[in-house]
C-alpha cells in the first residue's frame, strides 16, 4: 500500500502568468522537465520567477493522501536572438554652422534597437555613407565638420548616415542630415536688387523698396548714406534733350540769333555730312574728330554781326594729346581764306589748356590789347563730356564749365591786325590755311582730336545762370518720393543735377524707410536705352565704442529699356499740274500736307490699320523739316522757294533758304510744322523745264527719328502745250459729245493728282447748239491762229481772262487753269 507513496507523480507550477509547465520524466527518481507552454519573447519579458512543487502518487491507485514536497523558487532568463535592426529616431536631422568655424559637434543622431539583450540592443557604431564629405561622426552619433566651410562656396550640405548594433546588424533605412552654412554676420545693406528695369514713360521708380541695413547687433548712433547715379554711358554724360543746341537755347529762353555750326546733316545744312558721328542712333548727335576731319562753314551761315560781345557754346570730350610736345587742336577757327593766313578768332586746346584767341583790328583800336585767354582745368583732358561757354565782353572773356565760372589764369596781349579786303573762312575741327596766289595748296592744319556736339556762336552775352543751368540740365536723375513723409530726424540733400542724394540721421529704422523712397526718373519721351550705374556708400558712428562696424559700398544698375519708336509719315498730293505763266504768282506746293506719327512696337510690329482700331497716333515735337530740290538746282534770280515771315508768327520756328531747297527748323509741334509747310510756295519768273520735283523729310530729336521721304512732282505746262490742249478740245472725234463745264470744289487731292472734271450729263439741245457753234468757229480760228499766232501766245501768257460768256460766236478760244484757287474751274471762252 505504500508503493505509490514512494513515486513522484507530478509537478505543480504556481503562478498563472508563468508560461511554463513541468512534466515527470522518471517517477522513481523524481526527474522532471520544465518547458514553455508556448513561444517566449525576450523583448516582452526577459525573466520569469515562479514556484514549483512536486507531489507523490499517494496511498493507492486512486492517488489518495498525496503528499507535496517543499516549494522551490525557479528563475528563468530568456536568451536573446538578434532579430531587429537599428532604427533612427528621425528620418531627417537639421543642423547649422557658421562659416569659417570648425565644430566639435554640430548635432547628434540617435538610433535604437528593439532586441532585449545588451549585445543586440545597443548601437555600437554610426557611419556616414555619403562620399567626399567634409563631415565625420563618432560612435555616439555626434557629427562634426572636418574643415571650415564657406557660405559663398556652398550654403547647404546633405549627408546620409547609417547605424550598426553590437551584433553588426545595419539599419534598414539611413537617415538624412542637412547641414546649413550660415554666413558670418557682416554689416551691410540687405534686401536690394542688383538690376532694376525702367520702362520709358513710367515716371519715377523706387530703387530699394525692401532694403535695410544689417548692423549685426552693433549699436549705431549716427548714419549717413550717399546714393550716386552714374550716367556717363548715356549721350553727353547723361540723358539730355537731343535737340540741336540752337533749338535748346531758344527753349531755355536765350535770345535768338544763334548759329549752329554742327547741325544734323541735311539738304541745306550739309557741311557736316562728311564728319564721323559718335554714340549710335539712339544717343545724342555727337561728332568724333580723329585728327583728319574738319568742316568748312558756308559763308551764308557765318554770323556777320559779331561785335565786342558774343558767345560760343559747345560740348566737348577730350583726352590727353599724344606726344610730349602736342600741337594745337582747333575746335573753331576764323582765318583768312587766302594770302596771309591770319587767325581772327579761334578756340583750341594745347597741352590740356583751353585757349581762346581774339584779334581786334585797327578799325577798333590801335593799341596793345588782350588777345589770348588761357585756362588750365582738369576737365579739359579727363575724357568726359563737359559743357563749355565762352562769353566775350571784350576785353573780358569768361569761361563756364558745367555752369561753374572760371577766369583765365593767363592773358597775353597783342597788336591789332590790319584790316584788309581778304575774305575769311570759318572752320570746325581744324584751321584753314589759305594759299597765296596758288603758290601752295589750300589745306587744313591744327586738327582736333576728340568729340564735339552743339557748337554754336551768337551775338551777345549769355543772359543768366538760369539759362546756363537749363542748357546743360539732365532729363534723368534721382528723386525722393514724398520727401515730406521722411522722419523729422532725417536730413537729406539732392544736388542740382539730381545725380547725388545724401541722407543722414540717428535713427536706423527711419534711415531704412528714407532710403526706400529713393527713385529713378527719366522725363524724356524717348530716353536713351542702356545701363545707368548706382553706388551706395555708408558711414556710421557707434555709441561710445572704439571699434564701430564698417558698411561696404554696394553697386547696382538701372536698365533703361528700349522706348517704342515713332514712325513719322508724310502724305499729300504726289503730282501737281500748272501753266508756266501762273508760276510767277507762286504755287503752294503742300496745301493738302498731312504729317502723323505712329508707334512702332519694340517687337517690330506697327499698328497701322485704321479700321481695326489698332492704329495708335502719338503726339510729339519735330525739330526740322527739309524741302529738297531734286535734279537741277533752282536758278538764282529766276526760281525760288518762298515763305512769308508771318507764317512763323507765334511759333518756335525759323527757316533757311538756298538753291538746293529750304530747311524749316526749331522744336515745335507737328501741327505747327504742318501749318507752316503748307504755306511754302514755289515761284518761277521764267519758263523752266516741264517738271520740277521736290522731296520733303522731317526729323525728331536731331535726326534720331526721320520721317519717310515724301516726293512731289510739279508738271509745268508751257504755252505751246496749252495751245495743243485747246486744239484737242476743239477737234473732237466723231460722235464725241461736247459738254458744259462743271465747277468742282475740293480742299484736298484724293489721289495725289490735280483733277478737273466735266459733267457727263448734257441736254440734247445744248449739245446741238455747241456743235454748230464749234463748227462755225473752226475755219475762222484756224485762219486767225495762223495770222496772229504770236499775238495769241502773248495774250495767253499775259492777259487775264474775263468771266465766261453764254454765247459762242467768237473767233478765238483759250483755256486757263489756275491751281492756286481752292475753287477749281475750267473756263471755255469765245471772243470776237
């Protein structure tokens, strides 16, 4: 009965959470095995502690009276398997460095492993997988730079990093690290653009709308900022009015009488045609002299009324002369045409000195008098454009350079020159060296090397400083938008040329706001395209500090865009017909003239369709119109172009006349030019060829924009042609109807022709009467014509015809056509 009590029948595990069970392997020996009831996960629980007891089989087969052993405590540790890979806490990391510094640690990356054992759960190594990088990483994930970095060279780095656990299992996904390089805080202006586009006609444009000064936490007590506009690339130092100097003097209120010695080449003013222009089509009209060009001014242009008071003005750009002993370089010279080669007055440059020579003659004085006036100025040889005015009030001569007065540093005297009957020659760019009785060739000497523009001479002194400022004023410059809105603690100064703005104050924010109000403006309708350079310089003071910040200068560019170019179109009659006898009274050539200007788009497309509404007419001024005689010149004393001076009343216009044509010039509106040109008349006092042809062109901005060429042909009917025309009317072909004349009124020609029309509707009775009358007159007319041909011709030329009569019983017939009348009528007259 005690057999069962000596055997172990089982084990009892106490603890419901313990996932283990024990089984008996040998009842007699009591050996058993502890096993898990299911999978054990170390990551969930690494250790288990529970109690186990053994019990015997009891006193009988049914296990009665079982006895238990003492309790044993069991500790179970779960072994780990490296089943997990390291995982980074972030997919991306961001760090920043200041350029020029090497850091021990910029940032730290971290990865973790879900394995439970120290061997497999710990990260033993980090590694940068990107190639050729300036960074390194240690075992703890700290990233550092191995060399100093430059913001200008590279401001952002992107590197990839991986991790390994102590079992050398690699992370399945790398992390990305962004390193941003910050520039060293440098005091200076920020938020400005290096390029500012300017569209013509837009008015003022703000240059720095978002600019501010970075002081890098520096304590600034005072600041001064200077904005300078450099415009030397546009025309004569800046964008000025491109009209001729003579026109500008009139616009600025100077007295009239100025003579333009370097005008734009045209039919009448043609002596500059062989000179070399400089600056391009879109810039001002300037002439470049290289020591080989010169121009002779025609005698009819040279002012003859110069007294002891007169004024010379010119723009000049000149550099140092080559060689140690430079020759004289003549801008303007009035010398003998032949014989003695005396210089009566001249303006020249010699060794970077400007010299004006003025020789009086014995009719004015017989004593030693001032003759040469010398000025030594840096402007004469600095290769920049400057505006020079020589104001003569003999014996005093004053020089103005860019509006600033300079007295001569040296004045030399000389004897007056003897008066003579020798003609003089005025030249530009050199001095005329006349020959004596053909002993040597006529030639130029003392050539000028440099550029000139707007060279004029006129009687009288310059009137005022205001006129001088007007003549040299720029049409572009800097401006301050709403200066009254600037802070009271900001002081500013804008120079007269508007090329320099100076601001100063103590408040940094007010200075930033003030600078944002600086703008660029160009008031020209057609400005010169191209770059204008800006320079901003700054000076600061700090509160009680020995060392204060230094603000570097900055440079920017204002780019003036290409303006829409005008197309000037001239239209009117292309053919006129007139009897030669009527030319003595004069023929209005351009009665129906029309001048319009339209815009040519920058892409080359022109809006010219009236019906579509795309035609865009614009208004602007003209500065000259030339009427050229094509073919043989007008014969002096017999033919001429006439314009009554009353036609110029109330207008800013003048005109010059010659055998080659007429030039009307001055800055005025298109409508005024049209009104004046319509009053130009062609007169001929003696029969000329059968055809005279005229060509009209107009200009804006001194030849920058030229109109199309409008050609007018005048057909002249001589007396023989008129008689042949009469005979043709009197001898109609068979079945031709003779019709009554009809008066046609017209204020303009519709197709470029003078057309005289007859009504095709004639009553039958009137037709029969006219046929009988003409038949009766035919025989008498032929006989009278043969007997009195000279008389009739004389009658046709000289005698006006009476009003037309109703009867037709005369013996002679003549036709008179008068195209000068607005009411155009053909008279058929019968005389007994």
